[in-house]
């Protein structure tokens, strides 16, 4: 073999070893994507419909709340429900592992009658004072007297 063939053979072997090492590293080290938390509300049938529209004053309205952690680390969550800017309910969701989903039926009871009352659902993460999302999830309900 000539010196050129030997040098090319050594270069080719080194290149193959480096490429295999890179492939093994990429396979063994999963890449993190975007970090985020899913927060959603559903009707009691588990669909994005049939939300409460009319509620009798003093009686509870029911809805499903869901949270899914995609933060690549455990995180604790809490939800607060406000009607007309006044907090009426708090839900302690607890700590969720990465990829873990929490979904429960919750209820809230309006305290004042009126049409088109705004119901806001705020999510808080890891005990923060500010909500996780800038804008709350929102419903509008008519609260009628019995």
C-alpha cells in the first residue's frame, strides 16, 4: 500500500469512529423541546362544548379542568376561579411529573345574579404570585335567581 492509501484508510476509520460516537451520543441524550404546561377547561362530558351557560344563583356549576406538565421537571400547580374579578374557588392540583396529566370535575357557585358574568380560570405554577398564563381561560354565564 502506498502512503496515500494508508493515510486515506486511517482517515476513513477515524471518521467512522467519530460518526458512530456522535450517533450514540445523540441516541443516549434526548433533546428537550419547548417547555410549557397545558391548561384547559371542558364541559362535563369531556368535550370542548356544553359549558355551563345558565346557572341558578347559589347552585354549583360543574366543569372539567385539565393540566398537563411538559416542563421537563416536576411542577406544582394551583387553579383559581374568579367571577367578576372576585375569587370564589381555589383548586390545589398538586405536583405533576413531566408528562403527567391531571383532569378533574370541579364546581363553582356564583354569589350574585346577572347576565354575562365573566368566569376566569387562572393557573399558578410552583407557588408563584403571578398567574402562569398572561390571559385566563374564560367563560360567560347567566346567573338567574331561583
